[in-house]
């Protein structure tokens, strides 16, 4: 529709940034202090000993010691069996086991669980989430995401986007990356939420959000958390609540196509749940939570089944423990 196209074009002009626009770190720190904001960095982890140390070193040295932009750096871990927590703590990060946060509500394995519990554990007015597997880590992965929130009060949620070459062994081969985005999420957004197609990488694991937004969002515990966030905030606040920042390039480990299938299955569940919640579809049948794939050995074929159910945590603001801890 022309109106949608024009609105997206305008939003791309006003709410899409490049990290180089925020090169002046002293000015950014000054603006943060003037606004009276505190900022927390959360890195969700599960067995990331190969990359977590470098991330902590970069963020702490550049954004705490050199430029006091971050007020805390925290690792929220799902139960790593390697040295992830030991390494993170040795370089100065606060480390937490997700299972130890709000233990009265139990523990559910999944990245979304870590992100949800971080809202309770961390203190910042802004929480910036950064994945733990970035091989070309740079301070801009946090500073250029929180900057739009510091400078513009009306922006509530900032996503990262980038080129995504995939690391294969010791080589790097060019690739568009974002396979689940382009094959699943972008087609779904185009059909049901066309304005959200303005977000170049809706599934990026790097984003910064105001606390008052995060605490009111339900959290799928698994793969659907980012998609659900975008839809829920869009439904209440529209496209202008979002911004995005170009970080140029992100190098990370490749995921197998079978793993991307599992991710897509979880995302699709969350997406369909949102369509039902907002009355956009009716009479959807109940769906199975079993995802079926195949593996072959010679001429023998075996169906592999895995249960993937996108359970959801309630908005954090509904928990009395949270309201007491944060004075909400």
C-alpha cells in the first residue's frame, strides 16, 4: 500500500542510524548524565568460553573504565558446563545463574528466560542485550544501540543490523545471513505487519530497550522472544517507538540448517499466538509441539522428533517481588 511504503520510507530516514553518528563518546556520556539515566549491559550465555572473555574486556575497558557509559555488565547464564562464568567473572563482569534468579518461579531453559530474569536482576533504566558469540566484538555493539535512547525520549526500542558473514572453520565467507528472517519472519511481517518490515534484522540478538517497556512485555522463553517483542510493542506504540542502528558487520559461528528449522518452529508458534491474541485470525486449530526432521544413514531414514513449546513468562511488572525490588 502506498501509505505503508511512504511511512516506512519516512521512518528509515528518521529512525535508522549508523554507528559512526555516535563517535563522540564524551558527548554521549554527558548526555546520559544530563538525562539521569543508568544503563545495564546483559550478555545471555550458554557455553561461550571461547568468546565471552574478549567481550567483557572490550565492554569494560571502553564503556566503563575509559568512558563511563555502562553502570553494570552482567552475564546471565543458562547453566554452562564450560568455563564461561569463571572467565566472565575473572574479567570483571557480574555473573548470575538464571536458575538462581527468582527461584520461586522455577527455571526454564531458553534464551528468553535469561532475558526475562535480567529485568529483575539488573538495575538500569535501559537494558542493552548483546549475544555472547560475536567474534568481531566492538564497543559500538552497545554504545550505538543505547545512544538513540539517550538522545531521543520518544524512542523505546533499538535493534542492531549488520552484514553477517558466517565463520566457517578458520575462514570467513560472505553471506547475506539472516536466513530465518528472510525465509520466515519477513514474509510473515509482510502479510500481517507490513510496517515492521522496516526493521532490517528483526531477529538480531543485539538491542537496547527502556525498562518501562521491557517490564510490561510477556517473554517467550525460547526462539520467539524477539519476534513477540516487536509485535507487542508495535501494537501498543506503533513504528515510531522503534529505531535501528547499522553496526556494519557481525562475525559469528554458523548454525546448521536443522537448528534453523527448530528456531523457525518456535518463532512460528509465537507468531500464531500473537495473531490469536490480537484477534487477527480466528478458528486456528490447536497445533502440535513436536517438530519433525529426518536424518539418513546410508539408505536408512529416521524421523527425529523434538518437543518445542514456546512457553511464556508473564510481564515482569506483574510480579510482586519485582515491584518491591525496583519500587514500581
